[in-house]
């Protein structure tokens, strides 16, 4: 591992460890034949204390997935259920990505937001089924364009943090093939999904469900429910109101920006 001293504004916080035993599976990144840096988001890297990484160190962490200092020792593929196009699917999870690291923006002394670094195209997981766990370079470039546009328009969006071309030839039915491969890293506010709760409810894991509710309320605080809301003092009700309000705002902001998500399912 080639690492560098981290500045004071690098603030790792592996909060997911509190719930990982019932929420995720440890996985290993794919071994790619090449690592060519195609995009690094220096603006957001600086915001989370990683802007001083050399390109060589960047490829180590975001191409080979050497753990960041003080962060998760192994990537985690989340388990979840979800409604996909109106059909409930109990056989899904992170199939070509994982949660790689957690950290806070604003540095160690400011207690900023808890943010996640997650991947797309980093290899197969227990939830890949028949897929190869890869991402095309074209798909990665499309995500750069979409996230940069949404951020510029004021939409609360994940950030494309890194794209590394990985030297494989992929076969796809929806674009000319063979096509070039890449692995993408996203910076987002949370890796937890609506489907994370659906899975625990479907399995009858009520204690774990309550733990996940408490985890989210503690790490992602929001406004309280309306005064006349039934059960407004119950943790699950509080979280439901917060999530519903945030998702409504997000979907509305997509429409205002003229952005069509296409697959806004609960998984």
C-alpha cells in the first residue's frame, strides 16, 4: 500500500459497523488488468480530506480498493429487498458495487455530515446472479455528466467521485460491443435504501429493524413530524415522515430539472 499522511479534514467514521452484521456482507473487489485514471473529483475530494492524494495513491484506493486509513477494513455489499417496477423482489442486493468507506465532510473538528463512498462496476458479489459485476466506461461517463448537471442545477444528488478505466472488454446488449470497462466511485449521503427496511420486515427481524431505524435517526437527522401526526413520538414514524418528505422533494427537484430517473424503485 502506498499511502500518504492525511490532513486534518479527513475524518473517517465507520458508523455502518454498528449494523453491518445484519445489513451487509463483506466482499472483495475484482482484480482488474489495468488502472487508468479517467476522472477525479478534486473539489469533493478536498471537502472530505482526500484532495492531497497523488494519482498513484488515488488508483490504489479507488481502482484497487486498498482500504483508506482508519476506515472500513473490507468492502460491504448491502442486502435488501425492493419493489422493482411494481413487483416485490426478495432476491436482490448490491450486485456490482459495495460500500467502500465512510467519512465526514468539514473535517474532524466540525462534525459534518456522514457520507459514504460506494462503487459501481467493482466486481461480482453474492447478489450478482448471472451478471458480471462490471460497468462500461460509457456508463461511467454518462453518470459524470448527469451528476455534474444535477448538482449545477441545485438538485441534491450523489457525486461522481472517481472513474478508473479497468482494461476489460465487456459485452452488452444495449451498446456496441465489446466495449471498454471502468469502475466508478460515488460520494453520497447514505448507502441505506428503503429496501433495507423492507428486507428486515419481510424476514421478521423486528429487533434489527428497530436498530436500523435508530441508526438512521442518529446519523441523518431531519425535522420532526407535524404536530397532528399520529404516533409522532415513535422512532419509526419520525423516520417515515422524514424519508417521505425528502423523497418527495427529491423527485420534485428531478422534474423541475428535466431529469428522468427511469428506475426510481425502492431497492
